[in-house]
């Protein structure tokens, strides 16, 4: 069984210029389960909800066109969200799926200090995206996939804080925006960790995989929160509840999924429960053709493929 994650970066219409790059990249995964991030929804005349038309065009003619599908949607209604939806595709039957968005962690109330005009009361810091939980029947055995896309380490908007789309009016406003993004990313990690603990409460031997774009490396707060290593909890009795970062099976010089200003970084991850780790065979990161995202965006070059590398792992069934 092969499971993959791939941030395909703002998949939208028109998609034709990207097909010759993205389709081969997807085919190379040779995956039974694929978790995608940044799949945009498109308006359909006469319908309120958006639909994943660009994704349908991309998958047409590939093995994934017939796969079972789960996708995130705006809270309170069905249909694809505006941008950056999560999608999980599976060759195996999807038994159930749900999304988590402030179901386990309430928004933090923060009184901002740099807005113009000044804030008169605290305001909630909400996550932009839910996590997508999918339960899959793999040959009669349950597998739970938690597909995630955490907040990027870019400063969140502050009222009156910018003099242009990418230009901050003060270092203080930028710093507070950056702080807000860190709160969101850490909070998302906490909510997913709590969800994993609930799954393990029900079945300590559950096969669980947290997968996707975590926008953090394994020494940073979101990963440490999710992994919950005994060195951090101080309790070896909790070791079986920790998650295992599968990319550690690769040499350090192969562990990167983006290049930012010349610096390779590993921000797309697979974190497995110990029951699933027992079936782990190998992992690949398809980073041979990666461009530098900072250089590309500075030059206004939208990726034909993605500035993220796909990650694929193989497990015994």
C-alpha cells in the first residue's frame, strides 16, 4: 500500500498549462491513497456551492479519477470551499469522513496592540482551514488518515498594518501578524494531537497517519506537539501514543520538500502511530525538480507543477 501527500499549490482554472507537469507527477506516485492540499473550488452557474472542477480535469484519464474522495467544505454547508481545500483520494473504500475546525480547541482571544484604529476589545484568532479525517477500509482493517494544511509562517493581516499588498507599514505590525500566525499553527497542531489521542483512547492499536503540509520542520512547535515524544512528555508509559516522523528513514540531505531562498526545508510530513509504523517499508520525496519558491514568486513565476515536493510512503497491508 502506497500513501502520498502533495501540496499542488492553488490548483484552479485555467489548468491546461499545468497538466503536462502535474499529471506525470501524480502518476509517478503510484499511490493507493493520495492526500492533496490547496485544491481550489470553482463556481458553477446556478449552484451556491463551489465544485472541484479543476481537480476533475487534472485527474481525468489517470488512475485517480475513479478513486473514492473526501474533501473539506465551508463550515455548516456542503460543497467545496473557496480556496485551499483538502482532498483525500483512496483506491480503498472510504467508510466515513469528517472535518475538524475548532471542535476541540476554541479560538484564542487576543487584544491586538498595533491595529489602526486601535482595538477596543479582544478578538478571536481563528484557523483558516480545517483538518480532514478519513476512515478507510484497507483489506478489512481500519486506517485513519488526518490530512492537514497548517498556517504558513507568514504574518497574518493586521488592520491598517500594511502600506501595500506585501509591504508592512511598521515592524511592530508585522511582528504582531507573525505572532498571530504562530498562534494559529500551534493551535492547529494541538487540535490534531487531541483528535489523535481520542482515536487512541478508543483503540490503542489504531493505525493513524497525520499527513500533509504542516509548514514547520520537525524541531518546531507544531511537530513537537504532534509527535509528543517521551523526551518531551517525560513519561515512557506514553511512548506508544507518540507519532513517528517517517522522513527520518531518509538521509538528512534527502529530507526536504521545499527550497526557500536556497535553504532546503522539510515542511510536508507523514507522522504514523506505532501500529502503522510497524507496517512501514520505505519513503520517497520527489524533490528532484524543485524550484526555489522565494525566487520564483519574487519573479512572478507561478509554478507549473508545485514548489512543494510530493512525499510517498509504502506500507505492508
